[in-house]
C-alpha cells in the first residue's frame, strides 16, 4: 500500500461486533471465507460480495507480485463501485 502512497501501518482487523448498531448503506465482503463464515450481518444495508484471490496463494507468482495484483484489483473495484453507486447518490443530493 505504501507503494501507492497509502499508510495502513496503524490499521487493525476489527471484530464485526464492534459495528453492530451502526447504520451502513452497503456491507461488502471481499473474500469467500468471510462470506461463508459471516453470512448474516444484522443491518438493513445492501449486501454485496466481490471475491478476490487470496494474495500470496497464486501459483507461479511471488507473494509480492500477488499482493500487488490483488491490491490493484481492489483499487479498481473500489473506484468502479464509487462511480456506480456513490456518485449517483451525490448527484441526487446536489
């Protein structure tokens, strides 16, 4: 992430229970294991699943190459998600 100018050194993995009771428009899972292990998130949010390859487990690729590839896929997906879902909402409120 630092290669893309993003500092995640203080980020942590949080348990989903920390977010119970908070309002969300979308809940997005990004790995098949999360989708299978946590199929229910008590929220009125729209649930979306986007599967990404588990980085570091791609045959013929170094772990670094794999992490870079998945990072770029997540970046591209996020940009498209914003364009498809959030920009439309912003124009409704303008």
